[in-house]
C-alpha cells in the first residue's frame, strides 16, 4: 500500500521540497481547522509530533504567505491540481444549462 498525493504520485516519490511543502500545507490546514494560531513554531511542533521534519525555512515561508494572503483566501483559490474537469462545463455556461450546448445533435 502506497499513499498517493499530487496527482496520484506515491508520496515516497515526491522530491524533498514537495514533501516539505505538503507537510507544511497539511500542518497549516490542521491548525486552521482547529482554530489555532498558525505560526512557524506551531507548524514545526505539529510536523515533529507526526514524526516528520522539514527544512527550517518552510514553516516561516508558509506562515508569511498565509499572513499576507489569508488562509480563507488560499482555501478558496484551490491548488489547481484537480480543477481541469470543471473547465469545459464552465465554458458551456447558460447554453449547457438550457440544453443549447454544442454537443452532438440527437437523431
């Protein structure tokens, strides 16, 4: 059994940088969900409690981004990894909803 992340890639095959970013992302999400303050120290403590470690700059970088952009804004932005399927439906707009889309004609 292998955990798959980042588009189905096994976690063990991610680069160290990708693993560190993912760990910090999960830590920030956990802290946010818990209503706790998201600080470099709280992220580091959570990551260590999970038995993992990241390069020292990652928690600081992530908390700076969260402080600048805002966690709620980051959550609504999405990561873009799974958004491809929504593109064609969104392009159809009202035409798709009213049945006047550009699909094949019924015979």
